């Protein structure tokens, strides 16, 4: 980084941090967490669309009611068999949808987990966009709804007689890892959570996106809009919640060549989190589509959720024609 660019980054960081201090520091954890409250007694109103059997696993395509309005598209994967199983909730990255984790979900289902994966609010017919820094209120509403819809997903899993509520897990990638930090802070039903990448803050340039992205933000939006965005989103930045995750066990998986997430952000996210936690790095990109990270989270989840080994199921599936 050049000296002039470094000075520009410091100056911009000072502007954003100054705006942050007046609002975010005044809020208690309880006040922040209130953003993600919802009526847990409301009906889930599950509506089945279709079902199919894939490699012995029943895949339900359905929707359930969102407490924030509209319906949540979801897949539920259930293998045949008796007895109570682990429950595993997946959340995709920003460029993906609920299909991202179908292969991992099939393997986990065969290993003894009921797996649920949902679409983010922006994939739904009723979504009103655009969001982003140009519409901070809309962006906040999207993120709040996402976390609440995930909490409703946990409600759905717990309500099933074949799910052991003491063995709930979560896997989130990028978007899912970022807002998984809020989820584990406000909802302690999860025994274990894997964060594939993720940001501790969407508003602080010292530990969020890479410098290249902040340069784009400054050019596209200017300081005034960025300050407005920070004031609205800053109070619910995930770093305020992930420190309250305990007793949930956390596994952070970070890419050494991540084009979105800076190394400083990755280290800050892990540092902010409560223990117990593990941090692992991989020589790959933001997609984290390497075999090592896939193996590690499969083995870690099997151990934490006390399922049969998931990794051999993934290996077996990869050899099928």
C-alpha cells in the first residue's frame, strides 16, 4: 500500500469511527439484541412445494412464514431411520442461494443430521430493493430479517420429534458467516457453529472489507452516505454479538487469498468471539471450495454434534458417476 493511500485510509477510518462513537457505544448488548426479537409462538405455517429422493435422502422443497413478512424458501433433508438426530442449519454466501450446501447437507443427512437450508430475503418475490449503502434502512431490515428467519429455522428443527435439541449446529458462508455472528450471540440453542469467512463489521474500514472495496465505496457513495450507513448498520455489526456466543462452540475458516475480507477483518472476527473457538486458515479464495476446509468442517461437525462421520459420506458421493 502506498503512503498516500495509507493516509487516505486512516483519514477515512477516523471519519467513520467518529460517527460510530456517538451511537454504537451508548447501546447495551440487550438493546442491540432487541433488534432480533420475534414472536416464537407464531405458527410456522409450513407449505410443501415438492419432494424428491436423492441418494436415499428425502429432499423437501417448502416455505415457512417469516415473522417479518413473506415466506422463507427452504430445503429440508431427512434420511430414513428411527431415533433422534442432530439438527443442522445452513446459510449461503451473498452470491449464492440455499442450493449451495445441498451436497454437504446430503452427506450430513446420511450421517445422522436433519439439515435445513434457507434463502436470504433478497431471493424472495416480495423483496423490495435495492439495499446497500444507498439505502441503509432497507439494508438493516434485510439483515434483521435474515437473522430472525434463521432463528425461526431453529424453531422448525426443534419442533421436529426426530431432532435432538441439544445437538443443533450451524454452517454459514460469507453472508451466512457474517450474520451467523449475530445469530449465535442472541440465540444460544446452537451447540456448534462453523463460520466460513465472514466479517465482524460492515461499517469499520479498519476490519471489514478489503481496501480495494472501501476505495470503491468512497468513490461511489461519498463520505456523507457512508456515515449514514454506518450510523444505521453499526449498532448491529456482528462483532457486538459474537462475543456473547458462549457456550456455543465456534470454528472459523478463513481464506488466505480472500478478495472480499481483509486479513485484519478475519483476525478481528475471531478475536471478538467468545470461547470455545478454533481458527483455521486455508490457501484458497473466498469461495472456500478446497478439499481441506470441506474435510475439516465435516469432521469437526461430526465430533461436535455426535453424528456418524460426515467426511466419508462426502468422499463416497464424490466418487459416484
